[in-house]
C-alpha cells in the first residue's frame, strides 16, 4: 500500500474505505477539477479517477446533485470496458468490479462519459470515496500527458447511438468511445478533455459569442456559470502548474463555420475567425510553454483553410505548432445527429496517435 494512506474499516471487516482527495497517494485524478473540493466534482468529459489494486471488489461512492440531465459513468479494467451506468439522484455506492481473483492486480478507471451541461449547471457527478476489498497499489506510469480542446466531436456526442438516431440525450455521449481516448491508449498517455458541444473559438453554432472555448480555457470549468458551478470551483482560474501537458490538441472551428452559415457572414467574419484561432494558440502557448500544439483541422465542408491559415500565422510566432488532417466521415460512419460513431473515432484516434508519435 502506498505510504501515507489511512483508512476506516467498514462493517464488512475486509473492506477499506478511502476518501478521494487530490493529496491521496495511490489514486490518479483524471481531468480538470477544483482539487480543494470535498467531494471532488467531475464535470468535464473523461474526468474521474484511476487506481491499481489487488483484491476482489471495488466500489465508489458517487452523488448526483440534480436529477436531470442524467450523467453517465464508465468503468474500465486494464483499459477494457466493464460497466457503464447512470448516476442516480442522491448519494449511493456503485459497484465497479466484483468477484475478482484476490491475488490478481489490475488497473481500474472510472470516468464521466457525459459532457458539461451549461444550461443545467447544477448537473454534475460528485466523487466521495473509494472502497476496496484488497490492497491499493501505485497507479500505472504514463508516457506523456495530452490535453484536448474541442466541441461535440471531442465530447464523443452521438458515438454510441445507432445510425440516423436524432435524439440529443446523454447516454449517447462517450469519453471512451472517442478519438482522444484511442489516441491516448495507443500512446499510453494521460488525458485531459475540455470540450463542449456546439461551441467554437469565437462563437457557437448559432453565432452566440459568449459560447466560446477561448474565454473558457483559463478557468477550471469555464463553460459553466451560476451559483451551483461557482460553489464547486468551476469559475476559479485554472492553475496550469498542476498539470502541464506535453501535447495540446485543438479540434475547433466547425461550429464557428456553422455560426457564419447561420448569419450568412463568412466574408465579414473570416478574419475574426482566423485571428481568434491564432489568439487561442497564443493562450495555449502562454500557459503551456513546452507543449507541442496540434490543430486537428475541421472537415472539408467546414472551411479547414481557416485553421490552416491560423496555424501558419502562429508558426511565425512560436515553434512546434502543427496541423493534422483527419478523413471526412460518411454515411457508414454515422452515429446520432450527424456525428461519427465509435468505429470512426477509433480509426482517426489511431491515426492521430501515429502522427503525434512522429513529432517526438
């Protein structure tokens, strides 16, 4: 057991219960969150915890402060999906793994599948404690850290639904079935995801300027506002020294393009979009001085040349800024609401991993 861990015995004498905190050895927290909070709030896609243990059973105490929209979680054992479940209103214990061989060690990952919900900022998942029957070990080493900044394509929207499904509902989002997971799995990388459906660099898909990832980037959970979000630390400036990525991947401008279509304002707004992307790269560079920055270009129908021009301008100011092109997705690649499915996400995630490997 890692040094410094204290635990309380449950009524079942073989169980050990640990309060999950940022200072607790043996647990790796995943994603941005306010580390001072008790319990910890899981807001971003892919936020959660990872631990390694030898024993038979593992449970987590989780809380959903709001009944709707329903937040979904996924459990992985050594990277393989074992369980996926909604977090019910209130506080309860959820089984992660049960009935294992007591002598075998495995890595367990618990992640939030559902993205932030700006229209319902009270909706989140609170992580209280971990209970295991066994021994907590040191978490596995990772080769690097990668941050992803994006929209619905990075939130995994629609990836788990059948083709042509038109529901906008939380079960179809996924942190595991999207390209960022597959890329990090291939590279043995630790991941942080900042993504919000419909948002862009300068505005959202309806050209609403306040809904942009650039302004949100320097806050802990910058897409959430209001008293509930503030109470769990979402509006705090993010301390970049806590988690410095080796690579930052940006997959934005699809919704900026959609907003210009909405307003029929491409010629008017073109320069603002390009310069907005340059400014976001500058902000990323300022806060992550050693990171490689990779812009994943929008699809061919969303004016990828704007991102290409922004990258070109940024390359004149700073080193290690790159552009990466992914193949367009067609009808056979579709999940819900015109978004790509998990199979397409896996394909491009592996392509991205090979590209990033070549940058090292």
